[in-house]
């Protein structure tokens, strides 16, 4: 059996969908992903891949091929001798089906 047949249907509210997709990541590396039909978003630490997939497909009306996530721990930083700590962040790299696009410069 394929993974698609084994996957459960995830049902989440529209409010949770809007909470999952925090903002697009606009960096040199993430824009290079557009050559491979990829878009990168910042997501909450507790968001799972099935939730992210449903949120992207519903909010942007596109078909998602794959979701890859990356969790980056926050760094310890010093400013004028005082120690601070940056927050942990999670990114989701979304691969879209051929012919699908998301314009990250416009709102939902």
C-alpha cells in the first residue's frame, strides 16, 4: 500500500489553518526553491506535516506533493554583556504539484 492510502484525513478549523501558516520565508535560499516548485513558510513548533498540507491546500487552493519540515533551535546571543536567547523556529518547505504556484507577495 502507498502512504497516501494509510494517511488519516486531518480536519482542522480555518482559525487553526491561519495560525499554522505564519509567514513566508523570503531568503536567497528559499527563492532558489521556486525552480523546483517549492515554497517555504514559517510554522508553529507543534504543527505536523498532515496539518500543514491541509492548511496549504485549503487556503491557497493548490495541490501539495510533499511537505518537509526543519526545526532550528534558537541561539544564545550577547548584547552589551547581557545574555539573551532567540526563540526556536520551524520551517516547512512545501513542494507543489507541477503547474501549481503560490504568490507569496499577496495576502490570503
